[in-house]
C-alpha cells in the first residue's frame, strides 16, 4: 500500500535531516522535502541531494526571492516594521512565505501533513503553525524537534545510527537563520547578555576596525515607498538588497545586538546583521519626513509598532494586518524621491533628501530673503493656542499654587548646592 505524504520544510541541517528519518519511523509517512530559497546564500542542489540520501521520497526547491521581496520585505519596509524598535524581522517575514509554499506543495502532492524543524520555545513554531491553521486547517502539523525531546548528543547519535552526515567542524557554536533581509545569530556564548559578541559570530559585516577610511555615498531612489534605484541605476528588489548588504557590510553597517521579548514569554539575546534593512529603513523613514504630514507621520509610528508586533507574533495573514496595511499603502502614495546616505565606520547617516511631492516649502522655511511666512499672523495664532492654558492658570493654578502637589522641574533654590 502506498504511504501517505508529509511536506517537510528542509534546510539541510542536522535537525531537519534527522526529522526526515524520525517522521518515517514515528508516523509512517513518506517525506517530501521542500527547500525555499530566500537568499540564504546556499546551493540548493547539494541540499536536495542530501534530502534524497537521507530518505526523502522527493526533494523540491523553490526560488522565492522575488516573491519574498515584493510581497513580504517591501510591505514591511513601507510599514516601518522594526520589532522593539530594532530587529528588521528577516526570519519572521520568511516564515509565512515558507508556510504558504509548503501548503501549495502539500496540496499538489496530495499530502496529509506538513512538518517543520522548529523547537518548542521559539517564535518560529508559532509563525508556521498559525499560518497552517489559518490557510490549511485540513493539514496535520508535525513538529519533530518539538516532539522528540532528544538532547543534542542523542540527536547526533540518532543521526550516526541512520547514516545521516553530521558536520563535525565544531564551528556550530551558534544557531543561525538567514535570508536576503538579514542574518540572525543566537545561542552559544551569546546566551550571556554581558558577553561581547565574538567576532566569529559575524559574516556579513566587517568589524569597524577593518572598514575603509573612505566613506561610501549612496543615493537611494524610492517610488511610492519602494526602493527602486541606487545611484540612479534602476534595480530589481533582490539585486538592490544584495548590493546594499555588500556595501553596508564592507563599512560595518547593520550590526544589531538585541535582547528581545519572545512571544512565548522569555527574553533572548540575538545578534543581527542586516545592512540593507538598516540602511533602507533609515532612508525610507527620512523620505517620509518630507512627504508625510505631521499627523500622518505621528500616527504611522503606532502603525509601525503594531505591524512589527503582528509580524513577529506570527499573525502575517491576519485580517488586522491587512487592514493596517491599507493605511500603510495609502500613506505611501506620495512617498517618492531620493535619499542620500553616507556609510562609514559602522554608521549610516542621511546627508540629503528630495522629493517632487515634498511638503518642505523653502519660501515658508527660509530665514533669508523671499520669506513668505506671515509673521503677523503668529500673534493671533499664539493668543488662541494659549487661550485655554491662560484661562486655567487664572482660574486654578495661580490661586492654588500652595496647596497643589507640584512636580518640581527645577530644584527649589538652596537645596543641593551646598
Ligand atoms: N529572534 C528572531 C525571531 O524570532 C530570529 C530567530 C532566528 N533563529 C535563529 N536560530 N537565530 O524572529
């Protein structure tokens, strides 16, 4: 009798390789391995080969870099999504796309289940499982690493027993996940938040001490919020991000050392290398200072935080996310223009910004000749702006100054200056 199938998200690493065998033994299913290329910089052919050698009945690979950039990375850039103000969400953005592609393959192959190699204490299991539950409730979810409770040595023993190759380079000090939008490094020596990041944790970015003395100046062109060119050269998203990762990395830009709050209730220390993401978020936000009204700019900070939380917490496909993105998309209608940044010694500094839709009005802003600002109108404006305050001061504050507890903004004289 033919066995039923499961589609496993396969990276080629130890966990998912062991999972191929373990699923066959534990669940008696045929395993179809799917590797999704999101720009993690690994060759797909050897990974497919390893999947088959490990016992998969089929090994597929999908290059989803374009989709990743157009439908996941750019929207999150437009939204200004940085988790807890810093993490550009590379891993969190990749998961819903991988989940969606797994579902497509599962349906095409007639599989009854999907499987991933996430542990039981991370965010990624949530991102996968929520996406599966929402988009394909008919599929069973198998999470071998969460279920098997093997220690690392037991896993290696299991691998050896089944002839699964284990890299014994000893360089496996960290747990790493990477795609075009960034590289995340955790565990090993980093588990102590006091420990200085060892230099071997970084691969994409140079140490500041090794960066060139000559800064790099780059002009980034945006159309309705989407980056479309570098120094006037039109580039597709994948190429643009790759180029900024390269250039930013050379100048030591994009390192983040963050203690973050996971969804599952624990704090974890993570390092990120995300040169393109750091540069593009900064430049994008800068362009908005010209093209968004004061009100839209302020309101958008709330939307940015809500979007970042949603994405981090695995709710990419939620209706609320869709609703928030309608605001984001609308806010970007006039966010077209160019930002010039300077990359040097680990820093990215904006040097200039321009837009045909700029709300910056030189004739109103200038202190030189040609000033069109109505100075006389300021007097009446201030009178009304302060009217409520003036009324309250007279009716309450000036009368009750002695009885009311005050916030001391300036220490009373005599105190503390002996
Ligand atoms: N902490 C990040 C997140 O939850 C990245 C996790 C990446 N995984 C890793 N093994 N470094 O999105």
